C-alpha cells in the first residue's frame, strides 16, 4: 500500500493530462462538450480544455500516426482512460454518441473521436450532482 506520509511536501502538481490524437481540435471540441469546460488554448498541434486559462485540464497533441486502442482486445492497450462522472448514465451515453463517440463493449464504455476509451460512471453518493 502507498504511504502518503512519505511525501509530506508535494514534488509537483498536475498541469495537464496530454492525450495523443490525429486531430487535436476535434478531440478538444468533443471533450469540451462532454465536460462543459471551454477550450482555453489552441495552436495547430496542441489544444487545451480546462476551466480557465489559469487551470489544469486536458490537452490534446497531434499524433498523425496514432493507432487507437483495441478495447477490450489487448492487441493495442488502452494506455489511459477517463472516468466521467454523470448523473444519468443512459442520458449521458446518448449525448456522447451524438457528439461523435462510439459505444465499446462493457458497461457504459465508449471511445472518443480518436478512439480513446472512456467510461461514464454513476455519480458517487459523496459527490454533488453534476447538473
């Protein structure tokens, strides 16, 4: 088990989770709509979605030869995935499909436009409502 007392002083702070994709703007628009956060930075090969220009978030960088994960088959591992907390999994599922996601095998598992798997998880009781 990880001993959290070991690092009483943080070594750093998360800035962005960087996601490789063939079209950063398409990915950013998708995740901006899913999460309700704006696109706060964009250039030709790098786009950021966050709550504001001084906040960490998701960043998408161009990777023209990206091989999408083959979930659930292990031929190309998923490498990372996002769990997105939602109030209603079925309604959120229909919404992400309308935004360009595709359904994958599993319970509320989808792929974003570049093929990255993500899950729509039921909001835990400790969390305030999403909407």
